[in-house]
């Protein structure tokens, strides 16, 4: 069950075509719909993102700098085809973990635009995973 905070962010996101206020004001947010690893129940999670020039999006499994990955990390690793809500648009995307040299190249760009991400990394010994979200052709639809 999502926390009250998560539920309020989701409700505000949907009521305001993807914009949220409060401590997340100005943060680009999208909603990922992912299946639970064991339950296969659909979950919806708000995550911050960065848009790449090629039309992909990058999300970080920072979990606020916690020593463990967020639950959604395990879910999208097991079931990488997800639904994404971006503003008033919903589309299917393929989530792919960015590793090795590609991650090393991308990380400084992300932390330059999102210094909080670097702070989260400094709080934990685990490497924060990054995922690209690539639209699946022919799946765009309006909410």
C-alpha cells in the first residue's frame, strides 16, 4: 500500500497534468506503473526524471540514499515493460538499467542538473541504479 505522501503526490500529479507542488515543486515527475515481482499486482510510483535529447527518460533508483534499492527497482528489473504517465499522456515504455561506461558518462550530467542525487549517493555505499525509459512504438495514448 502506498504511503499517504505517495498517494497525495499521485493525486496532485493527475489533477494538475503532471505538476506537483510543495517540496517537489519544480521537480520533473512522472508516474511509473510496474508489476510486483511476487504478486504481479500493479503499483504506481512517482519518480523524478531527466529527459535525454534522444527522447528517452532517465530515472534513478535512489530511494533517498537508503542502503537498499526501492521496491520498484526489483519490479521493473523483473518486468521491464511498464506504463508511464507524463503530464496528461500515458504510454508504454521499456525500462533498461544503464551500467558500465554508459552509466559513468551519464551520472555527472544527472548530478549537475539534480544535485540532490549526488547527496543521496553520498549517503549510501550502494551504487544508485539508473534506468532509461524508451517508448514502445505505437503505444502513445491520451489519459
